[in-house]
């Protein structure tokens, strides 16, 4: 009944956490002590509770008992499925109090807030790269190792992550899962849709500190800054042509191959 009444009689004496069950408090206290008594016998991961270790073991067995009834998504944890279902309902209950972004989970909002504080707790031990998310650092490290274990069976592209390969395959199938609710635009990636939506709102949060140009994405601003620095990282291997953008080089190469840019 405490679930219905909202009563949480057990409180942590270190932080503001409170809960219904004494056992939940005992589990929580281990986050402060760092105690992780349950170890995986395959890799080096350790966990606070036996149930979390059991969930982890499914990574090694490949077991994904929870499935979405709308798409092909399946996962290890029921909580992950509940989070995923919000991508279909559009529910985003966690809002940023600085900008207009909303998120499905509190964790994602907390990660987003680091954009505003400029906090980047994860650092590369090879170069100066730092980032907000551990997953981004793991992705970055593969640039140093060159590891790309996932390959497309249609073309010769290879990827560092299975998720990147899945997204790439949509290029071959023509699938565009994300659609704009204002115009007819559709795309493969949710991130591309979020960028597109800014064309309707005129939101351009990234400003050049030299001239008055503003951009929708940080990447576009970084490309623009090369105009001021004179940097031209893309070069033709047939002539002396150099340029700022890869797309400009691809367009230029058609001069040498004889491909026509536009056909009547």
C-alpha cells in the first residue's frame, strides 16, 4: 500500500534517497561504499545485486527476452523495453529548464545538462578528446585502434558498432523511419530529424565568434570555421585542388572521371 500512499519510510543518511523497502535501502547504500560483491566469470564487470549480474550475463548468452510488439526491437531488461516503447508513443516527460529539449529518461536529461555546464568527464588517454558520454569515448577509441568488426554484406562499408551497421542498411532498403510532422521530410536517423526540425523553428544555437553566421549543428559551425583558418583538409589526388568539405571534393572528382553533375 505504500506504493499508493507514496510513503517512503527508509532514508539514506548520506544523500536524499528514500524508499519503501529496507532491502532497497541496503542495496542503495552500496552505491556509496562501492561494494560490488557479484562478479561476472567471463569479463571483469561487478555488480551490487545478484539480479543485475543475472541481467548482465544475458549479454554473453545473447538472450533478449523482452520484445517490442510494434517493431523488431528486443532487449535484456524490462526497463529497457519500457523506455523503448516511449519512442513509439512520443512520451518525453523529462524537460531541460534551459532549452527546449525533452527526454524519455531522467538519465538522458542529466547527460544533456552537461552540454550547458560544458562538463566532459570522459577523456581519451591518447589524444585530447573529451566527451559527455562513456559510449562516445568508446566510439572514439576505435578511431585509434581502427577496429570495425561489423561489415555490410551489400557494399564494402565497415562499422565499429552493430547499431551503426543497422542504420547503414537502411540506405540499401530505402527505409526512413523518422518523419517530420510539419513537412514531408523523412530520414534514417532520429538525430537527423532533430536537426531538420530546427529549420522550422529557426533555432541556430551555434554562433561563429568571428562573423555573424549561426548554425543548427556544432559540426556545421566547425566546418564554417575553416573558412577563417584557411584549413582545407580534403585534397584531390589528381590535381592541386583542395577544399573544406568532403562533398566538395566528391563533386570536383567528377571533373576527372567525366561524370556529369546534372543530367537533362
